[in-house]
C-alpha cells in the first residue's frame, strides 16, 4: 500500500461524485454507443420525425426529451422540464425503441442551451490520449463490494479526492488519492472536517489482486491480470493503486483511483485484459503535465 497518512487532515481535497450511471452498465440489456449513426437510420429517423421520446439520466434524475438534431457525436434535444445542467456535466441519453432488443445508451456532456434546445456532445473514452510506460508497473486492485458501490451511486457515501503536491521535505513525490467519506455537511469541499469512512479502511486492508499496467489515460486504465478469466464482471468497482515514475525528474506519481470495470478480453499467456473507466476523470496536470516524451512514457 502507498505510504499516505490517512489520519491527518487533508488540506487540498475535493468531493467528487461518482458517475451516477455506473451501475447502469451492469445491465446486459444495455449497449453503449458513442455516435448516433450507430443507430439504424430508420430508428433514428423515427426518433426525430415522429418525436419519439428519449430518456436522460443526470445526477440520478430522469428526464424525457425529443431529438431535434443528431449529427455524429452531437445531439440537440428539446426537454420539457427545462432542467439546469452545468457545462461539461455528464449526461446519459437513452434510446429505447421497440425495434431494438437492447437499450442504446450514449454518454455525453452538456455543451450549451440555445433557443430552448439543449446540445450534448458524445464522449468516447476510447479516444483519450493513452500512455504506455516503458517499464513494468504493478497495480494493486482492492475490490469495492457491490453494496458500497450502491451507496456511492445513491450518494450515501462520497468519493473524496486528495491532490498531493511535491513538498520541500519530499520533493520527489506527488499524487492523487481517492477515499471513501461520509455524505454529510461535514464533507464540504475545502473544509477542515475531512473524515475517512471506516469502510474505506476495511477495503484497503484486504488482500489485493495484483495486475500489470497496460495503459493509462485521463479517463481510465487498462490492466493485465494473470488469470484466464478473473471474477471481475462488468460494472464491478475497484481501487487501483500504483506509482508512476516520471523518469527525467526522478519523481513518482502516487495514484489510488476508484474505477469501474467496463469490459474484459482474453490475452495470450492465460492473461486477461481489464478495461476500466475512472469514477471521475483525472485532472490534466496529473498525467499530461508529468508524463511527457522523455519522461519514460510513450503514447499508445
């Protein structure tokens, strides 16, 4: 485990909501899409021309909308409820049609509102800039029970993210660490009443599963597990804990990030590749400003 004093107060942390839609992708009747043209043309035309409603899911709230315009990754909707969305807020658009055997779900971000219409841009995490490290990096996986994941999705627990900057007494270490904390007024962003929930300690004292880093991006991580078919189903959650060498600066980036398994596939030598989406994306300065060419990393 990384050497982080969890008893001390954190002075540079924020409360980050888990993707409220994480549990949705556990459902085998759901297919994730990234662009509207992946829908059959006749079905997309039916949504637009016949004003067949689509569903929206934002922060555990559901809305109904009508597709006004769909062009690739861009979707413009009319929403009767007139909700307020923050720019770049994550929104799921759910296409449910009798001609489809499965729901089609598009992960988007809110862009703007104009003339009463709401514009969303699809987000494809597969297009994130990915890094592969030249050296072998071991990643420890601490499984989060489904019941705890449910508490996170339902806001009964918070994820608290601490950013550790290099200090004079430890200039070769910085990092980003997720903790589980209570959902209470005492967990205000930037406040002095930070508390780690006891369940966090219980999770982090379990025997971790050990994997090898394949690639990492601001949106997620790919790891190789030395088992042909590990019990890591889609939608399960883990803390991923590891250190990244910065190479040229002789520094280490410590990371412990909560991630949701999206899918897995077999690899040679009886290994399994696990692809994971972070519960909340990393800030640019965690990777982009540190893993540059010449810093022991290379792009995928």
